[in-house]
C-alpha cells in the first residue's frame, strides 16, 4: 500500500517537473517563436587544459530567457524540442551563435575552441554534416575551433546515418567527443565504430572523486582505456581542488566544473578569464 502510494507520488512529481501537458503544449508553441525572437542565449563553461593550466576550450550550453517564466534550463526544453521536430532549427541557431562568438572573443585577444552539444534528431538528419561544414566555412572559423559533443544515446537512435555524418565531419578535421561517457547504453563494440577523438567522463563519476574509491577506480581505468584507444579525456563535474589535482596527476587532458566556473554568458566569461590565473593571457601558471 505504502510502496504503491510512493510510486504514484513519484510519478506525479516527475510529471510536474516535466511540466503538465497544457504547460508543455504552451512551451512547444512558444519555443518556435523563441528562436526567432532571440530569447535563446548561449552560456559558456570553461574547460581547463590540465597540462598547462590554461583555459583553451569552452562548452556552449543553451538557456531560454523566457519573458514571463525567466531563465529555463535546457533539460526542460531540449526534450520538448526533440519530440516536436525543432532540434534541427535549435542546433542551427546554436552553431551559428557559437561561431559568431568565436570571432567576438578573438577580437578581444581571446582564442577559445568551442564545443556544442548535438542531439539524436541532428544525427538522424542526412544533411547534418553538410550543414556543419558550410556553417564553418561561412563563418571562416578554423575547423579545430569547433568540437561536437555527442551522447552515446544520440547515436543509437540511427547508428547508420549518425556514423555516416560523423565520418564526414571527422574527415574534414572536426573534433568529436562522446559526452556523458559511462551513462549510455552503447557497448564498447559500438563505441569502437564511432570516429571520435575524445571521451568526456560523466560528472556522476567525477563529482565525488575525493570521497569514493570506486569512482577513482572507474575514472582512472577510463582514462587508461581512452588513452590506449588514442582518445583524449575530458572530465566534467569537477567541484573541488582535490579532484582537479587528482585528474591532472592521472593525465586527464581537460577539466570542467563548478570548481572552475559555472556556465556564464560570453561577457562574464571574458571578464573571468581576464582575472583568472587560468586565463590564456595570464603570466601565471
Ligand atoms: P551536458 O552537455 O552534459 O552539460 C553539462 C551539464 O552539467 C551542464 O548543465 C552544466 O551546467 C553541468 N555542470 C557542469 N559542471 C558541473 C559541476 O561541477 N557540477 C554539477 N552539478 N553540474 C555541472 P546544463 O547547462 O543545465 O545542461 C544540461 C544538458 O542539456 C547538457 O548536458 C546537454 O545534454 C543539454 N544541452 C545544453 N545545451 C544544449 C544544446 O545547445 N543542444 C543540445 N542538444 N543539448 C544541450
Ligand atoms: Mg556536453
Ligand atoms: Mg556531459
Ligand atoms: Mg549531461
């Protein structure tokens, strides 16, 4: 009896946070307009090169600055965009915005490679590779300056087309990264088929690194596995100095997390870099 009640409570709760259906319907309609009305905004979270202690990369993370509801996090509207066939429009906006930002920072003397997140809908699209390459050409951005972060689950939706699109991009020199590594459903056999350059270890293994021997084992073996496969490693979810140092000692290439900085807008990131010892133009190391 009690267990059943809890289950129902849980269900109601998850429906609430998922927004009830009316709310959802409204969000869907509004999301279409949001892209045109410039209500989406990209925040950026720095990635520290752990060998040289400089920020060399950032991840672009979209937010919806809703006129009435305030800032809506991506976990709330990305799944809706995905279900409602709006992910291609959204990703187009994200990539164009990120490539424009590359030049804005460059004009301030800050050179940063930018990673954007790609969803399953994008990898079902037959012209996704073409779109990304033409955006890079249009913005005149060096190909090394863009990384695509792809979850294993996004590939699983249509592996054949996903691998075709990713191969095309890889051939042109784009950096491809497996996001949330360790949480997906794909086997190592499937992973081997993906033309990726980088593994991004999910934050659930990194957040408690200093207090969990299991997480230490998982992370150090994942770093070793990646290196043996010729892949670089990014750790996300670094929340304390101990974890940062531990990851550097274990030869993890890049680190990202609230300990360094939360995702912030482009202006705030430039200000932070100017003050931080990790800034690209700082003399300190
Ligand atoms: P993700 O790509 O795995 O991004 C990392 C998420 O972890 C971000 O949440 C970031 O704020 C959070 N994070 C980073 N460091 C820490 C940390 O030290 N501690 C904790 N607790 N969290 C940390 P955010 O910005 O809310 O994004 C959530 C997810 O939404 C992303 O996960 C990504 O899957 C998706 N997303 C965001 N922007 C886009 C986008 O432009 N396109 C697509 N397709 N998905 C996006
Ligand atoms: Mg990501
Ligand atoms: Mg991630
Ligand atoms: Mg994630």
